[in-house]
C-alpha cells in the first residue's frame, strides 16, 4: 500500500525554525508543510503594507525558513506546501525561486496560489456578521481586509501542474496537509469519507509540536521529556486515510494518546461537526492506538459533505491601545500598587483621557481572573502594575504612557520605572466573520521556475 510521509515545518508565524530543518534533513519526507497564519495575519499585513512601501507582504521569516529547509528538501526531493504568501503569494514564490537559484537548484517549479483576498467585494458578497448578527455593511468605514478560507483543491491543481513548491495566501490550516493526500492518492473532492479523514489528520498536524508535547507540560501533573528540544510531527498516511503520528528519534517531547487527544479537541467547537472548506469532519468516531514509542495510529475519523459557503475573516480598524507598566517590590508592595492605581485613575481624569476602556492590573495577582481573584491571597513580595486603555485615536492612547512616565518622580516611594524603548501605542485590528457562497471565490495559480 502506498504511504506518504508528511512533516510539519511550522504552526504559526513565530514558530521555531530548527525543528523544521531537522524534519527536512532527517525526516525522509515526501512533503513538508508550513502553517504561518493567525486570524489577524492578513489584516496586520495590509496595515503594514500601507505604512511601509518596502514591506513585501509575505511571511517575514520566509527567508529564514527557506534557507533552513531547502537544502534538505532538494536533496531528498521533498515537496513544500506553505501559506507564507500572506497578501503576496506571487512575491513569496518569486523569493523562493531566488533561494533555489542561490543553491544551484534550476528548473524547480514554484506555484503561487491567490484568490483568497476579497476585500474589494466582501460587502457585496456577504450579509451578516456571525458574531453579532449585524449587517456586514456596518463595517464599511473601518474595513481593512477580507479573506476567504480556500481549501485544498487549488493546491492540488498546482501540484498537478508540476509544482514542487506551492505558496498560498489564506488557506484553511488542515487543508495544507490534506492537499498532498488528495493529489497522491487521487481522492475525489466530493469523497467526504476520505476527505474527512484527511482534514482530521491535517488538524492533528496544523499546530506543529502541540501534538508532540508542545503546549502540554504541566510540571508534576503532565511531564514531558526535553521540552526544550521538541520535534515537529511527522505523519505516515495510507491511501484509505488511516495514519500514524510520530516524530524524529532523538527529539524531545512525545507522541502518545494524551498529546493526540489534546490536539484533536484544540479549537474544535463541535467535535461532530468541524467545519472546513473541504469537508465537515466528525471526530467522534476517531480511534487511537499507541503502537510503539512515539507512534499513535489514527483511524475512523468521520466526514460529512462540505457546506455551500466559505468562511470569511474581515479585519477592521478598531482604534488604539496605550499600554505601559511599572513595578514595586518588598514589604508593602501591594499597598503601594493600590495607591498608584488610585493616583493614575485621578490623573487620567485631569488630562481628560477619552477611553472606551481602562484597565489597571496587578500582574501575578489579579490580571487574569480580575474580580474573580480570591481576596485572601498571601501578600505578594513583588508586583508589576500594567496600565492599558483602549481609545479611538492615537493621541488619546499616548496619554497612558505619558502619565505612567510621571510616576517616576511624581509617584510614590520605590516606584520601579522601565525606560520605554518601544512605542507604547498600537493599532487594534478587530476580526469579524461572515459567510460567502463558495462559487463566488475563485483561485488562481501562477507558476515560476528557478
């Protein structure tokens, strides 16, 4: 029976590069897949592109990743699939061809898959904001970008056209990993049984080391060997969609029933109906079996016909955040922090801070649980006071840092103030969701050759 080995190269934009290099060099992979997006990635990229004409619009770590993995992939003949194209898949593909030429790899075809960005027509194609039920037309004045989630089919088409590396914009995370299965096994896009298995496996892979022990250790409760040396996962897939999850020998972490189960339910609202562009996945029929050290066999994932619509993420400008912090330590730290909070609240009134929300939290005490924090906690020996305000304009957000600066000499005893070497204001990008008829979103493929 034919078997594919597919490896993970990243789980998000800021992921580590070294485990991807190890997979490329030692994983004996047929495919290496990179997932580098979050919900706000495209909107953030659009905002940066408006400010910085030199910003190329693709993953800022594209060079690092390609330089790390291309030598191993070229040597092994491993194909690469990645959504590092962000808002400029063509530019990213051309950059990859540059690195191929630098390595002397001529005649390698690199495909750019575009079509996910529908900013110019999203308000005509959508009706309702899923989160609040309001018309999407209410977002008109704040709209930054909109991108539909493409599925695996355009990647499969690029592979059919001979691409050895495929760079995309917004594609659903698990679709990146299922595309090789569809292409190599000849799965039909309407075969929801096999596609359900493929997307389910893609979901296990999309978050990289989370299935090999990342985001898992809780010392004394859930221990993990060498968490500093986590290996990225590798999946061995058979033609019927059954598979084994594993990782490179000698790497840290583990693949076991616990790590796989945690990843199955990660970001899944309804395990019986996990919606993707390609298929609706049913995880409730999944069967897992540990068949050896760091080897878990996955079978029985269910699938249902795909929906007639695609999800669209709509990024909007929603004002600014001003943020800073200062510190107290030693006996009486909490008393001083409480007085500092009162001082700032009064000074914000004096300067007329026009904010939609203001938070002054004591990190390590109540910053996460807020009013639900127990009142009888032991007196902390040190406290960081975090101050943040959400405003409509940058000018108002700047007031936060200015008043925190004043605490250095116009505050109270033993205020520890850091020197602000970075901008303490930032724009807020809100992300809303809607649905668009799938036939209204058309992808395109461009082929470049090194």
